[in-house]
C-alpha cells in the first residue's frame, strides 16, 4: 500500500478512473452485442439503429482512452460490414 500523501491520492484517483473506464467499456460491449443479435435476427432497421448506438459508444470509449482508437475503428468497421450483409441479402 502507498505511504506518501501523493501516492495515496494517486491510488484513490486510479480506483475512481478504473470504475469509470469499466462503465465505458461495458456500455460499448453491450452495444456491440445488441448489434450482433439484431444481425442474427436479420432485422435491417433494428440492426441499423443499434449500429449507430454502438458506433457512438465505441467512439466515446476510444476518445476517453479506454480502448485504442484503431481498435474502435476496427470493431465499427466489422459491425458495419455485418449489418450491410444483412441489408444486401
């Protein structure tokens, strides 16, 4: 455990930030899961709406530094490709 005043503060900040980051990550994961379930159901409109929500949550997580920006871009690209396959078939 930390002994110095600054180290104690750093530990408190890290704990708060870890919890906050976990929320961003969880929201993004749930949004991605909703898109995938909509794709499995083959509902075009629902998949499109959920894709917009997932894109926003992934970009927000990337902006906050929770996930890497290229990781978010890759996930968004793959989800968009899945949604486009549903709409084309």
